[in-house]
C-alpha cells in the first residue's frame, strides 16, 4: 500500500511494501529523496524536535509577556503609591 500526500510544492509518499519514504518536488521526479525506514524515522524525530523547539520558544515569549502584564497591573494597584488630587 502506498500512502501519498500532495502539497503545493512537494509530495510525500510512503511505500509500505518496500518500506521507503520519498519526498518529491511538485513538478515530478526532477528532485526527490528516498529514505529507508531507519532514515525516515530519524528524519521524523528531527522534524518533531524542531516543531517542539519552536512551539516551546513561542510559549516562553507568551509567558514572559503575561508576567510583564501582571507586574504592570501590580504596580498600578500598589496601596503605597501617593494619590494626586486636582
């Protein structure tokens, strides 16, 4: 059985009988890479690590932004601040 996913600029294909993962350019076989199951697994681990790295990097910046907003709110609600009246 062959599993195929076609995108705008590339096509991904996995042949279960031959245990080969292929990445092709959209216009045909001008450029393609064939990976056996071990290299395909290593490639997928690499992709997952990069995705997690980028995801966690975005989560850290989001947490820092929330911490900054929380500290600003705390400064505004500080009871030791002087109030100015007109």
